[in-house]
């Protein structure tokens, strides 16, 4: 059996301590020392000092660990260590260096990691924070290389510059850190997708948040579901769509063709092989923008009308360099732009004026006039007026179409048809 050196053993304890603190948000100091087998208060405080810059474990200078019913603070720890100099040296301990380097590499993961000069800056800041003399350039370089090698012994994978990048980075897949408040907000936002196309795709994330953040207090997730009620359009049978949207996202990102069975608004089914160019979500409805392989025509498909989906992973296509999803959607009210761009003026009643002034329904929206009687006139520069008609009708008698006349007449005709239906 390979005997662990002191640095490796200390680093392993520190990493286990970090994981324990992340999972137990209100543990007592005594419990932490017993579970982690840390023999002295000084050793615990020395390790905690290395977490001072970690926003997940130390918030506003406070740790989640309780001593005498109160949270441990940086001030308490530093005071103790200063009064016990035999237990603490200014020079950062190997475990402290490893933890800080791991923390910085993890934060830099979205940018591809850290170059050697950036790592040297990390060490410089750590020594300055501890008010310790900085080693000479050569000694500091050797220290960094030794510490990076220690990661290998701890089975923490590090991608080195010789693998193709000019940076050191963690091999582990990057996942962002969340505070308890952020996790709760994300959890509630996932409730929006219950019984929608994103139901299956988000269910796993919802369960992981429950395990990680509500592990010790499972009733919190139940309270969130009971006390925050989310209403919206849902699917009758969301399980039928399975992980369709996950497959579509992969196809869009990796540019491979898919075969879909599609049912249009008239109930007619057809089979198409398409090249997915993008996904659009407008007013809680998802659409696929795709190029038809046979006709080279860009079409729009509602995801909830795709009956079946088969991915052709081996059939890659070249994404058109001159295509922009933003430009394609352009001034459309929804996602279709089968008519010309027009100026639309709508007059909203006093009853809903405050609401329409504070919500943006389209990027081109402008307030033209706030009338003395409390009504307000909005102007839009849009196309896709067929889609806009249904939105206007939702306001009932609280809105009047002023322009264009053709749209005004269409609303009048629809209103008369509705009246005739009820008569």
C-alpha cells in the first residue's frame, strides 16, 4: 500500500471538509470535528481559513458551522489563530494552496482554465493575503508544479498545456456554483415547465436540486411546491414527448439532420427530413426553425405538433454562414413572417393602460400617446399579423385597432362572427 504523505493527507481532509460543509448547512463545530476526525480546534480553523474566499461556504465573512449556537466568522478564526501562534504559520499550508488553486481553476473553467502566469498571480495573492514572504521566482515555480502534481495523487484530473491548450484546467465537467437563494429561485423556475415540452428535460435537474440543497430539510421543496403555484399552458400527455427537446437541442448544436413526423393545423400528417437551424420560444410555445432537405426551404414547426423524431447523428450538415436566427425572426409578432412589415397602432383602455405601459410585448413597441382620459396608444412595427390578431382578441373590449385598416376590419369581422355564433 502506498503511504500518503502529509500534504496529500491534509488535502484529502480539506476536500472532504468542503464537501461536508456544502451538504450540511447548520452543523455544529463539535459534529464537524467528530465526523471529519479533526483533532484540534486549531487544525479546523486553519482549514476553514483556506475557504475564506469561497462564496459557497463563506458568506459575508460567516461559515455555516455553528459554535455555541452562533455561526463561526473569519474574525473569530483569525483571532484564535493569532492568539495561538504555535498552531499557525503565515506561509500558506500545502492544503490551503491546493484548495485555493482548485477553487480558482474551477471558477476559470468556463474560460478554459488558467495559464501559468495567471496561476502565479493566484499564488501571489494567496501569499499577500496571509502576509507571508513570497518565494523567489524559481522556488515559486517549483512549488506550483509540485502542487499540480499533488492533484494527480488525489485523482483530481488536470488538463496540462501540452494537451493542446495553453491553459491548465480541470478535467471534470464544469458546473456553476449556486447559493441556497439562487437554488431556490432556479427550483421555482423549473416549476414553470411542469407538464410542458421541457418536463422530462428539467425533471432530472429538479431532483438534483432537491437532493443537494434540500437534503437535510426535504420539507422545504414540498413547501415551495405548495406555496408557489405556477399557472400556464400545459400538455395533456407530456410523457408522450419524452426527451424530444433534448434531442433537438443536440441536433441544433451539433448540426445533424433529423427526421420528423409532423401534423399541421388541419390535422394532416407528413414526414420530413430537415436540418435544424434553431429553436424559438415565444409566449411559452416552442418552435423549430429548420431547412427542408429536399426543397432547401426554411420552415417553422411547432414542437407540440411533432409526432415523432428520429435523429440522424451520422448525417452532418454545414450550417449556413449567412443565416441568423435573430434576423430570421426579425420583426415577426410570433415566429412567422409571411407578410410585409407594417405599422400597427392600438389604443388600450384606462383599465389596462398601466399594464401595457409596463410590459414589453415586442422589441419595436413604443408609447405614442397617453391620452387625457387615461387611455394609451401603442405602436408596433411588425409582420405576422395573423398571429397578432389572436393576441388582440384576448383583450376583448379593452383595445381598439387604429391602424392598419385591414387589421381593424379583420378584428371587426371576427367580433361579428363571434356575436353571430352566440345569437
